[in-house]
C-alpha cells in the first residue's frame, strides 16, 4: 500500500470488485499506516490481536472479532503482543448496486456516509459470511461470482439489522487531521519536527502530540519516519543511487540512521 492519508494503490480485481487477502503480522508491527479509501473493508481476526485506530479512538480487536472499515474512515492498525493473523475482505459499491430498492435504501447510504456499521463486531453470522466469501474466492468453482455476490447481500443484511451506528459517517475524513496528513505527505522530505508541525496548525505541542496519536494510532515522529522509510525503500529498489544520497533525498539528516 502506498503511504499517505488517502490510499492511492489501485486494487486489482478480476470477475468481481471483491478482493480477499490473508495477512500474518509479527508482534508489535505496523499492519497498515493511517489511510482511508472509498471501498468497505472487513478485517476478520483469525488469531492473535490488533490495535485498531479508527473514528478517533484506538480499540483492541481480538480472535473471533471483525473490524469494519466503512468508506472514508481514516484507520491504522498495529499487531498485538502475540502478533496477528487476519483475513481482509474488500468490496466496492458496484458489487451490489443494482439500481434497485436494495441499493437506494441500504447500499448507497453506506458508501455515501449516511449509514455506517459498528467498528468492531463479534457475530457468528458475520464471521460465517466472510469465511464463505474467502472460501469461494479461493476455490473459484462454477458460478462463484454469483455465490460471492449473494454472500455480500447476506452480510450487509445482517449488519444493517444488528450492527448500525446512530451517527452518520463523513463521506471522507473530516477535521484537521486530514490537513496534517496531507501536509506531511507532501513535505516529509523536508526537516519537519513535532514542534514545527504543532505551530503550523496552531496547536500547543503537547496537545498536538495527543491529538495526532488519538486519530492515527502513531506518534507524529513514527508516522514521519514510516513515510520516509517507505520512500527510501522504493528508491533503493528502483534506482542505483547510493544509500546516503537516498537517505538525504527522503529527509533523513542522520547518516547513521
């Protein structure tokens, strides 16, 4: 995944706008940096646990639970002390938008932000639907696109009945954290500091540190370093430039970093 507050990676799809991934992350590692996207995602925890930052708070998600990432929600994740093994199921709106009453009453409201689901769900029916989607995607038997589509309708019906939130979600990440992430994404090669960023956005430094961590699950320095390392790795893979030159181009001023 390319870093930055909005995911820019084009997810490759085949017969359906659905993608299933299986992830295994060692203890205490970043699962994904703060970002958002326009699709819906389900993170089904198979083993271990994750600290999920979403909707301005950080919550644990453990074995048997499912994290629901609604469209437009800024989110980040880090594996727990035992690591985490989880399945990601991604779905785009065109998967279920048939232009009928189901689309107008239930599908479009989710993707437009007028309806959202609980962030963490423990529900055997939800888990069962996601497990079957992953199995169908792996087996690719005859008529599997029809089966997956039907399972997504079952999944949405269960969530709409049992796991909706009373407050609507924004269609895109709202608030000043979006401006901060955009600025860092555009200027991470420059000599940025926590104090300087706090001044730029009219925060006191202690409040800025707390505000940033609550909304991204990372400190400002951790996020900045992550961006720089991702960029450095990309340059080292795609060019023959010396390490010191790449480090300087990515904003690292310490040659021993």
